[in-house]
């Protein structure tokens, strides 16, 4: 396994819709495992393939606490099939390091995708797990969490981020 380079905003790969994965093969499995290793090393709780420069629809995530046994998840071609409610929580992103903001998202989510064996997976999630899934699927659609902020809050966050990048 390998630690991959995490692309940071405003890298172009973060701004475009990722392609469907047509064939789940050994290369996809290796990438998923490398993404998990990269996510844990960062440290983070979710990572999408575009964040490591691969414009394909693959996400990994694990919201278990450090003192708990890891519970990694890998989803190929995830699709949000239902949402419910809404809540506001603070988010950050490995591709926008050092910036955190409160983002409104659905409180519950259902997602369908495939595991590395090609089996369909359906997950219902709420709270932090729902938020991570929505955040990572946003990456597959060419959005970073800053795009979910009001114009004024986004401009303030970007100004702070660009200042931190220059220093």
C-alpha cells in the first residue's frame, strides 16, 4: 500500500464530475486500499478518488474513533437515493486544509453503491456518517464543502485559506 498525494483546492480535478467505474478490478481495489491508508495517515474520516487525482466515482470512509476498532467502508459508484431532515455541523476537508465551517446538510441519508466484489451495497446513515457520505459524494460531483456555504461565508473562508497557503 502507499500514501497518495492529496490534491488541494483549487486543483482542477476537484472541480469536475468524476466518471463511473465500469470494471471493479485489482487496480480499483489497490487504489481503494491506498486511499484508506492515505485517509488514516492524514488523518481524516473520508476521502474521494478525485482528492488523490483520480477522477472516478470511488469513496472511502471510517468514522470510528481512534480508540475503537477501525470500520473502513469502500463504495464504488455511490448514489444518494434518499435524504431526510437537516442539520448544521462544522466540516473540514483534507483538500482545503485548516479551514472549517458550519454546513447545512440532510440529517439522514440512504446511499447505494458497490463493494470491491461488485456486490450492491445499500446503507442508511445519520449524523456524522451521513455527513461524511454526502461530503465525499459531493467530491465526486465536483464540489468542495465551501460550495455549500453562502457567498459571503465562502469568500471569507477562501480568503483565510488562500492567506494560509501563501504563508
